[in-house]
C-alpha cells in the first residue's frame, strides 16, 4: 500500500473515531441532562405537595378555631341570657361569675355584664 494512501486511510479512521466519540459524548450528556430534569421535576412536585398540605392544615385549623369560637359565643349567650343569670348564687356562683368576667374582660365581648 502506498504511503500516501496509508496517510489518508489513517486520517479517515481518526476522523471516524472522533465523530463516533463526539456522538457518544453528546448522547451521554443528553441522558445526564434528562436525569437532572427529572430530579428537579420530582423536587418541584414534592415542594408543591408540601405547600398544598400546609395550606390545607392551616385552613382546617382556622375552620376548627372558628367553630370553637362560635360555640363559645353560643354558650356565653346561653349563660348570660338564662332566666336566673343575675340571681345571686352565693359564694360559688360569685366565683363562677368572676371567672367568666375575667374571661370576658380579656375578650371584651360583654363588658356591661361584668361591670367593668
């Protein structure tokens, strides 16, 4: 085989090997980027789910608190509007009224009843 032909043949083989190597590296890089994108999508989905769960928990807590406060207002109304609500019940009744009034002063809902 002539030397000139051998040089061109070696150059062709080197070019083919370089093209093949470039194709393999490109394919590996694309697979790596796809894996990173899938991982980032999983993290984003997890963060969104955690946020939704937190919002749901806060909404549930706010609803429960609202229901509790509504029931407390009903109970207080029943106590304050009972037929004998202002009748002296002795020392025990006065202690109960004092406790209720202390609570009312904190909430400032029925200050006229407690006289403060």
